[in-house]
C-alpha cells in the first residue's frame, strides 16, 4: 500500500507500473523559458498533456519546475521503447506542441533517454 500527501492529509493509493518492460525508456527533457513566456508554456502544456500521455507507448508523464530557478522545467516520461518515443517525436502532435514551445525558450533544451536501474518505494 502506498501513501501520498493530498489536500493536507495522507491518503492510501495503489499505483501499478510495469517497470519490467525490457526496452522501456525514461525520457527527461530540460527546458528553460523566458520568464515572460512561462504562462504561455504552461497553458500549452495543460492543453496537450492528456494527448501526450495517451500517445501510443507513453505510460507516464510528469512536469517538474526547478525550485531555485523557476524558469527551468523538466518533463519526465516513460515510453515502451525508443521506437514509440520516435513515433511521438515524428507525430503531428509533437510538431504542433514543439512549434508553440520552441520560441519560448531562453536557452537550448536538453534531453536524455535513460534506463531505470533501480526503483525504491
């Protein structure tokens, strides 16, 4: 049984992930935005996050914000395989999201495709 903090109280939740998929990869993308463009980015992310998460092969999607530099964000996603990630990266959905996101940057984005070695709960 897992416990999470929600609405000022600890609640029980059960989250099942299949971390045993042999080719699954984790994609981490670091993006830095012009401060005046952050709300525009967040609006675009909000409008598209469900579609990205529903894309074939995507099993998990989160958005993080740096605590010390609030212009820096990270996406963290799980993909069944590199082929699934590449299918997304060549899709009309990605192209439309990226076309709206790219002009908002104040630095070059960075991305990593990594394998999960260990996970503790």
